[in-house]
C-alpha cells in the first residue's frame, strides 16, 4: 500500500475539522488548552480516522458500483486492511483518551467510539444516520468540556481556602468535595457545552443529509433546507454568546465552572470573521446545489460543509472566550481547502 492510498482512505484533509470540536468544548467550560486537551484532540482524530476506514470497509460493495475509484474498490487497499486499521485507530483513540484523562477519559471516549462503529456498520443507511453522525460530533465537543484527570478523593486534604472541583470552595476542615459535588460540577460543564455542541451537531446533520445524495443528486428542496439550517446555525452562533447561554442554563443547578476574563473586542472580531468564512464557503456551495442539485454539486456542498466546520468551531471558541486559540484554529480552514484539491474529503 502506498501512503497516499491510506491518506485517501482516511480522508486526510477532513481530519483538520476534528480538533476544533474539543477546543469548543474546552472553551465553553473555561478549560485551558493544555497537554490533556491536546491529548483529547489526538484521541478524537484517531476515532475520526477509524470511522473513515470503517466506512469504506462497510461500503465496499456499494463503492464498487458508485465510486470504483476509491482505495478499496480499486484494490489499492485490501478490505481486511481497512478493518484492521479501523480497529487499531479505535484502540489508539481510546488509549490516548486514557493517557489524557485516566479512567474518566475512557468513559468520555467510549460512547463516541460506539456511535462511530454503530453509524458505519448499521445506522448509516437508516433514517437515524444523520442524527447519529450529529451525535458523534456533539459527543466530541463534550469530550473537550469535561475534565479528564481523576478527581481528588474525598479524604484527600486540601489547603485552607483552596478551590475544589470546578471552582468550588473547599469544604470546612480542609477536605475536598465528595463524589456528589464532582457529579454536580460535571453536570454544570455539560450544560455549559450544550449550546455549542447542539450547533455543531446541527451543522453535521445538514452535511450528513446532503452526503446521501452525492452520487444521484437531490431535489432542490434538500439543499434549500440545509442552507436555511446552516444560516440559522450561523445566526445562532453570532447571537448571544453560546457560553453565556450555557452559563444561564448552568445556574439551574450544580457547581459553576471557572470563568475566564472577558475580552469582547478580539472575541467579536475573530468570531465575526470566522462566521463570514463559514457562511461564505458552505452557504455558496449549497446555493449552487439549490440551483443545480446534481450529484457533483451536492458532493461539492458536502466537501464544503466538512471543511467549513473549522470556521464555525473558531467562531464558537472565540465567543466562549478563547479568541487566540480560535484564530489559530481558523488558519486551518484555507489549509484544509488547499489539501482538499488533492485528496477529496468526502
């Protein structure tokens, strides 16, 4: 096998759309981009690549008719090798999640891995397919929001005045908060990441719905519907900061996550530029599909949707209080588009 064949099998350029999920979750939860966050990103990329290899393994018979140029039908990559690669990448993804967050990291990654395998082997061709793919992306956001390191045991001493989990003050007597407080803190972080995860999931749903019609084309109604949904997603991301809405939800109960100092000017500038890039790239591709919903135009809209997830992630991360990291993430969009000219991301 040639390395290029494996890169094509794994949709190499599309992997640039994965780390942003974790960044959005971390920013929404007020978590820093540290070694553990980077480890979680690496875990997510491995699971994404596993899904790509498993997808082609499961679709070998269909691709032999509809896409004979793909690596498996063209015999450049053996079908068994694709399955072995998917299994190895899944194991690597779970291992990286454990390295980044211990047992809690594994608990975060297992549902994502399960959804990936269920989608490729069972759900893809069913009405539940787009929802399953949207759920996978949403789970990826939550992986970045939840702390991965094992929490301090209730009997461990904490210096007087120190903070407990998720910014809570330590209980009297210098003891850390118990499991119930940790669970409350986790629920709060889930709520803080809920809105960004829902927006990324909505975008993913539109891309997956379009992807079912890459070969035969679609009626104009489908790209028109996904265009309306993606524009609504952009407006929602540009409205009240997703982290602010999530913070309001988190006040219904549970501990509060640590807050970062607000820097509205750079955050707004980065978010606005990212959303313009998102709407321009994905919106224009869908508009062309509305005018001429052929398989070629729908496929281009799908490719644009996969890569346009990067500026959407950058906008959400910026509005959640991480403009610098969001700006760096946004630089990946033109790079991904350039790479996509050589290797198709769909």
